[in-house]
C-alpha cells in the first residue's frame, strides 16, 4: 500500500521494508524536520499551522479513498 502512495505530494516516499522476525523494518525517505521539532524550536504562524493541517487532511482523505485504516493517527 505504501508503494501506491509514494507519489502523493503529502506523503513520505516508501523505500524498502522487511517483515522478517525478529527485526521487521520500514524505510521511508529522510525528512529532516518533524512537526514536533518545528513546534519546539520556532514560532509557527497560524497560516503555517493551517497549511500543515491541510496537508495532513489531504493524506487522510487519500487513505480513506483507498480504504486504508488510519485509526492510530
């Protein structure tokens, strides 16, 4: 499923994965900033927060359209 979403502009790209126990893993593209880091290290304007919330909403909408469960977000 992640491969299907890798070209969505608001979703990090899938790189690789393994389901081999005892160390399953998922590799995605590197994202240098996290929302948490930005919140702790800078003052975000209302517009920037709104832009991020819009992007998150677009990803959740795409998940819903594809029938992907997202209850853990």
